[in-house]
């Protein structure tokens, strides 16, 4: 996901290549540049076309992940809040690409900036291939500018989706929409620019030593830990659902209404992750894409198995919801290093993530952090683990991995805490107790996801 010298050639029509003699008499070959039409007639066009197509397919697979998030979140929450959960997910996927195009993309991939913060701007309104293509430069060897944008836009929306699940069943719809929009538009691109946009995590942290660079291949920290710790801050500001934590330290389980929906959602996320990680290769290199597919799958399966048996031992019963989160934990864990380790290292990463997620979910419940879907544990805690794992099993330096993931997580937490606190002060954050008991579907939307079921149940 890295790009060097971002934007320095992006908006120029690529000119016909030429050679010229310098004043000192030394002949230097200038970088060959071609028009789009000329390039598409060259021998490089076939690989370019295949790579560009693969990234577009990968973007579509990441889009499918949003359907997975929607079904997981609705399945793991109560039926009376289904419309609300689905509405938030519909909003996020509609809002994300637009705000990313208005501001976030050019803030995340700036031209010149101080390495910490960059101002964004709108993407261009260009139409023809000459304006849109950016092949044969240091930034875009194998895909167009538009392909890059849509692929990254699908990632950006994920941050708010992670928060959506953690705050489900008690947050005001309008307040979530405002906070989520601010998070995706202005905060997510900042930490993204630190690494993928050539910021301080990309080079400065290592002092130019490639062996000490921070590595986050597809976003264990930049996407998942960011979303997880933003969710943690939001939950702290919002508070727990009514009746979740009882006097005497007792915890009342609030069960999700549809395990079939939750299971379908996890399988959709598993499918989409092949695009999430596989697309992050940024071309169709057959060896690397196939390796990433294998490490992604192996880690997910290892996470699922580890959670199955860990939760069985700890909770005395095999827990399906825990097992589903174990698959996701393995996927989050491998995301930082899917291209930089072998299958059996990936298996260990997934297994450890699967064990971690069980104890993390129990820990947050113990300290009364109410997360209905386990998003903080899956994305936040396992996102940190996956980033650190690159320093253990992959090619990263452990200290750089630690500094990078903690910096991203802390910034996401503090920023989200400020945003949700301000929204709480201005708009209010929680629905009324009456709405929470009756369900947000009726209170916020005036409609039910299962009207026939509700009528039969009441009768």
C-alpha cells in the first residue's frame, strides 16, 4: 500500500519519451513516459491490464465485506435493533467513498507534507483515460488512479463500520452518522498517511534502514486497530446497554437474535478478505498473490480452531459466536504480514490471535466495556497482535512495529474520544431508556425488521 513521491506526476498527461544531452556533456536517460494509447500498445500492457483488473475485483471483494459486517452485526444483536444496525451499515458504505473523494484520499496520499498531518482535497473530475491513468511512474506501475481510489475508498469505510458494531443497540442514529463521518473523513486518513502515504512511519522511524521499517501490509493497525480503538473510545463515552451489568459484578448475556446471519456474515468477510489482503499486493504477481491467499486462509482457519477449543475449555461449552470471532481474529492478525511470512508462521499468528480474542472479550466484559459484537477485541487487540507478529515471524523490526501500532491505536482512541464527547455535548449520544427497551427499530425508524414475527410473538 506504499507509494513513494506521491502526486509529483499524477495530474500530467504522460508525454512521449526523449533523450537529451546535459550541459556537462553527460547523457542521461530520462524516465520513459508514454501516452495512454501508446502504452496500451506496448508489451507491458498485458500485465498492466490484468493487474488493474485484479485490483478492481479486489475492491469489489472488499465491498462485499461491508455486507459481511452488516450481517454479523445484525445477527449478534437483538431483533428489535436489526433495522437500525443495517441502516448504519448502509449509511457507512454510501458516505465513505464520497467523503474519501472529497477530502480523505488526497490527505492520506499527499504530495509534500511534514510526515504527520496533511490537508486533503477533492479528487479531479477527469473522465478520459489520459487524465486518469498513472501507469509507468513510481506511484502507479500496474493500475490507474481511479482503480487506486476505489480500492482505498472501500478500506476507508471499514473504520466506521467497526465502530458501528461496538456501539450498537443504544446510540442515536444521527449522532453516529455525524461522528462516523468525521472519523472517516478527517481522522482515518491522518494515520493512513503516516505509513501508506509516506509519512513518519514510512522511513523516518527506521532512519532509512530498510530492516527497521514499520510494516503494515494491508492494515492490521492502520485499518483494524484504528477502528477497534476508535470503537473502544466510543463505547467508553457512550456507556453499556441497560441491564448488561448487574449489581454484585454479575453479567447478563444479551444474546444475538440470529446465529445464521452472524455465520453468513463471517463467511462473507472471509471471502472479502482475499481481496483485502490479495489486492494489497497492488498487482497480479502470481507468486505473491497466491502466497497471500494461502497465508490469509491458513491464519483464519487457525484462529477459528484455536478459539473453538479455547472457549470450550474456558466456558465449558463450544461457543459459536466466539468461534466466528476467532476466524475474524485470525484474519485481522495476518493482515499486517500476509505477504512476508510462510503458511506455518501464518498458522501460528492465527492460533495466537484466536486464543487472545477469547480472553480479550472476557476481559472487556469484566471491566464493563459493553461491545455487543466483540469488535474491540477482534479488530483492536488482534490488530495490535498482528502488527507485532510481523516483528516476530516476518521481516519487520519488533520495536518499529510496537511504536507504530501503539501510535496508531492511541491516536485513534484519543481522536474518537474527543469526537464522541463533543457529539454527546452538542447532540446527545444515547437514545432514551424507553427507546432502548422498545428497540431502536421502532424508536429511531418507525419500522420493524420482522413485523410478522413480532406480532406472533406478542400474541
